[in-house]
């Protein structure tokens, strides 16, 4: 699993947790869980500036 913190302090910021079958974005109480297919679509749309 890869974990990316979305701010420089690293203590109370949302994180992106990338596992084999899913990606979790957020923090406890405010969490979005994506399938790998959804994650790939999101990344492609961001790169193409469609989001």
C-alpha cells in the first residue's frame, strides 16, 4: 500500500491510500473509496483537465 499525505505537516491532513484493489481518499469520518477502475478514470480526467 502506498500512502500520500496531501499537506506538508503530515499530521491532520487528508491522505490517499493506494492498495491493490481500491483507493481511499480522505480522513476518518470523511472518506471516499474508489475501485481501481474509478481511480484510473479520475487520474485520466485530471491529466486531461476534464475534472
